[in-house]
C-alpha cells in the first residue's frame, strides 16, 4: 500500500457521495504481480463464467466476465497487501460510519474483448450482507478508446442522473455503496482485469 491512502477522505466521500475513487493504492510491482496471477489463472482454466443473481445463472447478454475467487486462507503476498488495505478500510468504516462490516470476499475478474456488464446493483434482494463494493484495477496504460469503463449512475442535488465513468487503470481503487449505487461495465475492447470484492455485514 502506498503511504498516502487517505482513509479520512474516503470515509467523507462515502458519507457525502456514496463512493470514492483513489489512484495508486498499491506499488507497481504488487499490481504487476496481481495482473500476472490473474492472467496465469485465466490461461490455466481456473476461471468460470460469472452468473447473475442468487442462482448464478450464466446470462452473457447481461454480463460477460469470468471470475476466480480468492481463498482468504491462501493469499499470495500481493493479495495479502490488498486484503490488509481493505481490512483497514473496514475498520475505519465501522469506527466512523457504524456500518458493522464483518468480512470481505473477493475474486479476480477477466472481461475478454467484447464483454460488458449491464446496469445493476450489487446487493441481492433476498440477502443484504453486501454493503460496500470494492474494485482494484490491474490494467496498465489503459486508453479511453479501449472502453471498459466503470459507469456509476450518480444523481445531482436536483435528482438528475449524472453518470461518472472511471477508467480501469492499474492501481485505481473504487469503493461504493452496494445497495444504492447502480453501475455498469461498458464494453471492453481489450482484456480487462480487476480484483472485485465486497465488504459485508455479519449474517
């Protein structure tokens, strides 16, 4: 983790806007190693087609990413560095926002060229544990013409929708409310890698 991660600013952004975007949250060598792990797992057949809803039914017309879940008991060094960052954020959110966050789950996600994820919320209707969505991007030198942006559907003070696009550039960390902030992944024109996870309340 870099030394300038401003937990107070992230907490303020979550309280005021429901989301925060932070660049350069890990060192370049850690990001490179995470990207390598994702690619090796993808090429080695460790990923599966992501599904939709609690049934996890594959719906490629809605989402086209493939995922591989991390095992908290067998994290690599760069995975542990990221896990520690998120756990520090969990503690800060519990202290300042009283969210009652208990644990974290995460997976690598690969969006092959041409894939996307249509507009949605991250919280299941029948299961409300997911509270904060956390994304870490692993793509170096990403260009706007390559698509793949995370689009957050924000609203201004008058209630007008004001979408915000975040490019999936390596080291960018995005955290937002899982239950209220609709979002989508725009079609990617090159392979797009991320670590996607959720801070969850206790059952």
